[in-house]
C-alpha cells in the first residue's frame, strides 16, 4: 500500500507512534532522502516544543541516512540538528564525508547552528498546572502573503517565548509544506500559547471503538422481554406471581396434649402441629393467586433426648415357659427376695 506524502496535520497532530510508522514506510517506498530529512527536522521542532524525545527507531533512521545516503545539500544544511545522535568521532567523519573542508561546513550550516541551541534548551517557566491542556497556535505567511495557522497540542508551558519563536523559525527553512506549488511557511508572524482547564471530554472515535465491546456485552445480557418470560415461567411453577412485597405469618397450635404416648404417637403429633407459612403477594398480574400457603417444618430450639429402644426379653424361651408364665414369675420374685432377707436365708 502506497503511503501518501505527509503534510502539516500529520507531522504536528498525529500520534507519535503512528507518525513514526508513516515516516519509515514513506522512506522505504520512495527512498527520498531529502524529503525524509525535512520530515525529521519538523519532528525535531515539535519534540522541542512538546518536550518529547525522539524514538529509537527514528534515531536509527537518522543515523542510516547520514552515514549511508548519497551526500546532497539537504543533508549538509541540516546536519547540526542531528549531531547529538552521533559520537564525537562519527561527527568528524560526517563532516569529512559531506563537506570538502571545515570552511564549507561552517558556511553551509550557519543558519542551522544558530537555531540548534533552541531545540536543546529546557523550559524555565513555572506555570504548569494540573488538569490543563496546553496548546500553541502560530501563524505564518506563504509566498503570496496569505496567512496560515499551525496548531501544536500538548505544548510544554515551561518553554519561554525565545525558545518557542526561534524553534518555529526553523519551519521557514523547509520546503515540504506547500499548497498548489506555493510554500506555506515562508515568514513567521506570531504565536500564542494557552492553557485551558479540561472539564469534560468526548471523542467520537473512542465511542466507535467501544461499540463492538458493547455489542458483545449486549449479546450476553438477556433482554427485558426474555427476563419477563423467565420471571413469568417461575411464577407459573410456584403459583406465587411476581413478588414485590412479602409478609410472613406463622401459625402454631394453641393447645398442647398433657399425656404423651410412645414414640410413634409423638411423631404423629409433631406432624400435625407443623406450622404453616402464609405468603401474601401483590402481583401486577390479576390471573395469579394473591395468597399462597406453604407448609414448613417446625423449628424448635429444644433438643430431644436420645432414647434407647427397649430390647425384648426372650429369657423365657430358654426355660420352656411362655411369655405369660415368665411375666408372672417376674412379678413374684420381688416379695420372695424380701421375705428371704427377713428370715435370714438365701434363695437357692
């Protein structure tokens, strides 16, 4: 895919990552050294005003162009802006490679060496505030005298007017900005830096990016009609309708039996004495039953004592007696033992 020529909006408003990718692809496609070098000079101006460092990929591209590209006037004229990306020994080799002698170097780079220091100076003003967006708006006139506006966002408010104005002056030495063959930035007129408080923020692009995520969330979330059907189905199974408010009333037996029988009788009474919970519901559906009764097991805090089941006496079977004879013998034994103790004799 062909990469179009970069203009004012791309070089000064595009995100750094995307801009870096566009410049590298543009050079791979056109192999135009002069054009890419001027792109890089414009990026140096933007990075100086915004206090943003040049990425390592662009630094590698800078070194490749100056060390391997065929020497031309564009490389010679703008060399001082990029000398910081080379070692001291490499700088001397570059001067010998691009210029015949040092005098030719000084003559060709006089203007660039005068602006170079403003690209490297740090801000000294103390006027940065949190939650503020700083924008720099500058104006230039083209070869026909027409005014053109240049906006740079995320400007560093600590840079003073000397740094900003001289950095913008560098753009007047570039030829890449033009409209219908007419250079746009011929003369620098003025600039104004402002900071505004960010109260609210909206971006149509971010909203479009969130639409696929919201669509996926809506697919997982059941619709209101599906929820109504689910609630209605549960209401039909439980006959309670749509429950908005509930009041619970527990009915317990008022009378208690005095004489308790065996374990089976107690269980029968407990079952008959189970409380009933009456659930009163207010339903928007008139067809549903307003009152439903549910029988719940009675819960008491009293712990029932553990009873050991009685073992049937089968001793009578070993002595050839029936059950009635064995019970009669058991009734006679107590007074016989008492009589024997009284007479002083033991039972044999």
